[in-house]
C-alpha cells in the first residue's frame, strides 16, 4: 500500500473508532499496584476526527496522553486518561502499546485514537520487540502474548502465540527469529532465571543462576541477555552463559541492545539496601566474549536514561543534563551532547523525570520540570527543535517499525 492509500485508510479508521477506556498504573522497574480505581474516561475529541500523523511520538502526562508531530513536536491530539500510564512502541509505524491497570491496550497513534485491541490481565509489564514480533508479559497472571505488529492494522486483536508461566511474577519474554521463546522464571517472592521453549512450547533450556532477574536486551547476532542482581545471563547459540558482576551485588536491571552492536548497555547498582541508588557507572556486556566492563560517567542517571544510537553507540542521559555517547567497543565516553538542565532522579519511580527516546538519528528528550520537549540530531549534536507543552510529561515513546 502506498503512502497516500495508507493515509486514507488511517483516516477512515479514525472516523470509525470511538474511544472509551481506563488507563491507570502498571509495572515499572519494580512493579507496584496503582492507587487509581477503575474509573472510566473518554477521549477529548470534537465532532471532527483527528488527522493522520506520520511517525508520531506519544508522551504521557498526569491524566492523559499527548500525540506529537515528529518534526514540529507540537501536540496534534490529546487523549484524556486518568491515572499513571505507560507507553511502548508496538512494533509498526502506526501503533503504541499502552498499559492500564487491567491490561494492555493498543493506541493507533497515527490516527490518534485507541483501538479495541486489548490484552486483559492485572499488572501489565514489559513490552518487547524483536525479529518482527512483539511480546507482552502480564505480571499478575504470568501470561505471555506474542503477535506480529503488522497485523494491528486490521483493527482487531491479532492471532498469536500464548504461553503462561508456571507462576506469576514481574517478568519478561522474547521470541527469537526461529520461534524459540525465552521467558523468565520466578514468583511473587523471588525471581531466579529463565527458560527457553521451542516453537511447540517444549522446554529446551533453563538456567536459574540469575537472582532477581529483570529486563532484557538483544544484541547483534541474536544474543539475548536478562539482567541479574549479580551480573547478566546471556542466551546465545542454544545455551546460557552467566556473566558475573565484579561485585557480590552488582545489579543490572535495565538493558539496551542494538542490532548494530554485539555489546549490550546496562545500568549498574551495588547497594542492595539503598532506598534509591543513584549510580554513576554503566555496564557494557560483550556477548561475543561474555565479558563485562564498567564505565564511569561522572554523573548519575535513571532507568529511563538508556538508549542506543543508529550506529550502535551507547547513549545515557545523565543528571548533568547531557547525553553521554559511549563507544561500546572501547568503553569510553566519546562526547557529551547538552540536552536539558541539571536534574535529580525522584525517589518514586512513577514520578516524572527527563526521559530519552531515540528513533533513527534523532534523540527526543523530555524536560518535565520546564514542560519542555527537545529534538537533538545525534550526528551534529545540534538541538533542532524545542517546544513547551501544556503540561510536563512523564514517559516518552513513538512508533517504531522494522524490529
């Protein structure tokens, strides 16, 4: 379908869909229940349907979602949604996955409307895109749902694979290109590692040497890692390999991978008793050698600070206000790109803080304290656009295809 035909189809979709939904809280770095009730809300829309937006961005604010133009950064649509909302790319050029207190919902961001596609279940958690598939993990039930994001355009729930963990837990799953499914192991009390199922859901590998397993990332060559409280666990070429942290407690709970690099980027925390540790080092995990290297940034960061650039470069948004560009092979900070003012990570993980989202050669950085959003060219380091939004935003994402 060419661009003009696709745009006409999306506009027709926007005309056809009326929106009524509930969006409240879901899992985060550590999943917690929302205090919001199951209150209903309706999209703030007039009689005229919203226009189609190409490659939109989506940002959350207290009580709703903004759909934003990628170039002007102007708000093109507002969806009124009470409660704490989370957003992730769905895996195509039109849709974004929105988490609610009762499950995942799918937003047609291009048409600026919520669809009827939903995956019900308490505590929706991680959304993972890999090898043309999108995988949802529902913490409250342990259910894993896999679908092809290309099928979302039909406007109905795609047919796809479903797997249920032995016990519900704050987990994550990823499907590989040959149909193998890696999914974490654990329960509400503790998380221990991961298993791998073949395309018929027969277990073919397992490793439980990963206490506190959290998060995942895929590197070049389809090496997949999950984080542990003492390093990372890599699954590659049909087997697990444990990479130990240099400290007894060296938690790598958030990771970012790139198809352009065999090296994964992770956070790194060493204080198990901290109410909130503000680390200044990040980890680089080479999936070829199973070696881990720590890089000192000289500034702290948060779990929304990690991203990868178009060439596989590791990007970290520091509390000093700069994007630190790290060479993943050398383990050195190559440059610092000014992005926002200095900030401090709040104690509550649900509270707004500057957030980094990268698409192609552009880094989008929110600055909630100033109600600002910035676009930065990663090659030149130039800030190409800055706008002031009606409200300060929390999470930031966009449509991303081709993963």
